[in-house]
C-alpha cells in the first residue's frame, strides 16, 4: 500500500475517532453550559486555533467571489443550522434516537450526488454497504430507543433535517470546494458560526444556567481544537481525495466510538447487541469499499 493510501486511511480513522469522542464531551459540556452558547463558544475558540495554524503554515485566506460565497454557505448550512438543530433536538429526544436519525446522512448523500455528481458512481456494493451500516446503527441503539411521535416529532424532524443539510453540504463542497485550502475553508465559516450562535444564545437562552467552571473550559477547548479544527480540516482534505459517499460513512463509525468511550470512561454497559451492530457497520463499510479493494488487490497482483 502506497504512502498516500496510508495517509488517507489514517486521516479517515482520525476523524472517526475524534468525532466519536465529541458525543461524550458534548454530553459533559451541557452539564455546565447551554446548548447554543456551548456550540458558539466552541466555534469562536476554534476559529482562533485555525487562524494560528494558517499563520504557522503560511496559508492565505482566499477572497475571490466563489470562495466568499462558499464561506457564507458553509457558515450557516454546515455549522449554524445543522448544529443548532441537533443541539436543540437533544434536549427533547434521546441520544440513541439522534444517532439513528442522523445516520440517514449517507442515504441523503447518495440521493443528492446522483443528480449533482453524475461522475461519481454509486454501484450496488456501495448502496448495500450503506444499508448494512445503517442496520448496524439501528441494532446498536435499538433497546435504547423509545419515543412518542406526538411529543418527539419536532426533535426527530430537526435531526433528520440536519442530516439532510449536512449530506447536501458534503456534495456541494465535493463539487465546488476543490480550489479551497482545508484551513482557509474552515476559518471564516467557523468564525461566522461562532459569532452567530453566541448572539442567538445571549438573546434566547437562559444565561442563569451557565456555569463558567473547569468542566465548561476543558470541554469547549477540546471540542474547539480536536472536534472542530482537527476534524473539519481533515474532513475537507479527505473530501478532495475520497468518494463523497465513503466520506459520509464516517457517521456510522462515530456512534461505535462513542459507545466504546462510554464503556471505557463512564463505565457504561457494553452488550452483545453493541458488538453485533458494530459488526454490521464494519461489514457495510467493507462492502462500500469493495470495488476499491478489488482494484488494489489487482494492482498488487499485477506488479508482484
């Protein structure tokens, strides 16, 4: 396997691990901060980290018309609206149900890319991989899912809309974001999202709930550096090199990481159901990458 393939594999594993950890850290942060304020401060601090990295790596901010339009699009459709919807929904529906609903994102990517990216072939193996992965997520959280449609409808709809928007954003960036540096394409959207969400929080959230303690500090810094700077910059780098459907499958892996971290850190129970569901997810990802694996094995045999 060549060095580029190893870099891609390591980067993909990194975003799955880090995004998986953010579920746990967000849960902890909400014991001290209100949802939208927490997300807003996270993005503001992340924008500082990103700007420092841009200076260190001598990355210039791209200010052509296309880049500026993409910055504005990403700020609100990649951060403010989808993150706001999920943070809001988690006040009313269980995290397991949120994970299952958000796992429709790869299906949204398939549907949208079918029309927007005709050059990207979906194929039966990729589609089967998405179905198996989604089945695995349902199995993992099946016993923990309970809802009353009349009470939880709006929360469920919010997560579904968030997943749909995120799927659409991935396709748009795959199609139009090739000219942007992964750091510069992260900086302006995250900064705008942070300012917007903090203002919304100050206007509409109960500030008396805020506790500016050590828990609030370390969780926000972790989410800013690892959950935003590292993950989104790596994601944008990967998006230029990896099929957009394969990228979306990371939404299947992150809940598995979250379950494992819950077991390790919070002593939450790890059941047979978790193991079976995780197996379905991993088999699904294997199927989704089946054609790429065959090509790799063919090349290896050819040059052996």
